[in-house]
């Protein structure tokens, strides 16, 4: 008798359940915003990447409708064949202008931008130095490239220096890869120090601005602008799906870099061009980011208010953050799940993030420009009630 070659799937799922690592989808209804419909009731949404509230913005919606009417729903082919429209070029120019780079290239997602770019830039003879907390797309891009990968301790410049001293000389090219805002923690990478060390060791730097674009920097250009690194030869990647409220990814940098990627990044060459609707919505969003700094001020103001409110609750352990991502530490995956469920019961949607996504369990809170003061108060009250209940159980 041959054994069922798929039987392992169920066993594997059982193991995932046992560790409290099991995940499943939840359906949200209606237009996304600060309040969403979840399980048949309204909850305050602290789980969205829509930092500026642009996903529901009438101008993005109208831009997407107009582009769909003009060009149809799909782009019908890869960019090098039939999938390129003037809209793509306009969006790439707009991104380059926002980022103050010579050029930019739009991918169908941020994930594809990362894996395609990393795999195009380095190979077997090369070295990748990666922050241990990098996003999955950066990690998988590194693996796909076939390079030697050395992880350095999270945001630890000393460790980066030690690793470079030990490994750099044995490799042809070297690429330092890091999130700018760490997606599951909310802290920032020490970009100026990374840039300085990269220069010293002759390394390229790829920085993932997914959670920073539209949010950080005086003009919303991201962490690079925030740290005054605009104009440095960097490889900036990011997504159109977070603060920009659409879908897709991009790389911004020198024209020679972009020209090279158009010829060498398989996840750009061999995939269908971004849809007209997504492209037009993102283009509108980039313009709004530049024209309406008050949205950025509002989200950052909300972050300050929430941090201030939370300081009154010493029982809440807030992880270090300099972005709209705030994380409340939880003792275990089970604890995180329980807190998440209790928050939901209190009308708050803030997800439990557990291993293997992160090393330690937490509740992850994303603050948006569209949150009102009352939303922040309700979140803090709910967290306080849950924390008090827990301490009563212990003492
Ligand atoms: C979300 C995210 C991505 C992926 O972007 P998508 O456009 O959603 O594929 C890449 N890097 C980081 C750091 C992210 O948070």
C-alpha cells in the first residue's frame, strides 16, 4: 500500500494549531476606514495600513473609475509587451519626483519589487547583509538571489561592522538590505549610520520604505527624507498599497539602476503590468501626499496622543516606535490571542501578531490620520480594562 502523499498536510496543520500559530482570514465589509464592519458589527480599525485614509478617498476612487473606463480593467500583458500605458510612466515620474531620484519603476506589488530587485542586483558571488527583522519579501528576495546571506542583529551598527569586516573581502558585490520602518515593530533603521558604513565597505544599500512613504519626512518621501539622506545613491523600494491606498510596488533610484532593472528583474519583466485602476489611484495618491501635508501631520499627531494616553498605563509594555505602528507586548502567543479577542469584543480591531512572524507576541496597533480622538480613547480604555482583569487574576 502506498501512503497518501498529502497526509502530512493535516499533521502539519495540527502542529500549527497546537502551538497557537494557526491563522485564518476575517471578512471586513464595506468601504475601509477608521470604522469597519467585522463579524456583523462596527469596530474601530487599528489594523489597517491605510495611514492617510486614502483608500476611501473620493479622488482616488474617481481616478480608478476614469482609468478603467479609458483603458479597461486589465493591462493585458507585461510592461515590455502590451502592458505599458502612459499612466505607468506618469506614476513612475511622480514617484521619482516624490523621492527626488532620477527615475522609478512600478511593480505589481511591493513583494515583487523586493524579490525582483534583490535577485537582479546580487548573485552567487555576492554578499547580502540583512537586518534580522527584515520583511519576508526582503528575506525571500535574498534567498532567491543565491547570494551568501549574513544577518546582523536588529539595527545593530556594531554587529553590521563586525560582519562586514569578517565577510566583505570574500565577495564581489555587497548589498545591505533593511526595512526603514520595521513592519512588525514600528521602529526605524539607523539609516545615516548604515549609509556611512556602506560607503566605507563599498556596499550598495536597499531600503524598504513600505511603511514610511507618505508618512515620514517633510514631504512624505519616507525615512530617507526623514533622516536627511535624500540624494544619496540608495535603492529605495516600497509599496503603493499602504499610505498610498492602492496596489503595487516600486523601486526608486538612479536612471542606470532603473534601466538595469527593466532588463534584469524577472518579477517585473515576466508579470502583467499594474492595472489601469491601481495605477491611476496610486498616481492620485502621490499627488495628494505632496499637496496635503496636513494628513501626515494628523497621523503623527494621533500617534503622539496615543503614546501620551498609554504612558498613563505602566502595565502596558509598548515596544520602541517612531512611526504609526505601535506594539503592546504580550507574554505569549495565547495571551496575544486572548487580548486580541477581548479587544474585538470591546469593539476594537487590533491584531495579535505571533511567531513565526515575530520573535515575541504582541498586539499591533496601526494609527491612521482618520482616527478621531474618541477612537484613541476607546482603545486605551479597552487595553486598560483587559490589563486590570489580568493583574486581578495574578494577585
Ligand atoms: C507590505 C510590505 C511589503 C509588501 O508590499 P505589498 O505591496 O503589499 O506586496 C514589503 N515590505 C514591507 C516592509 C512591507 O511592510
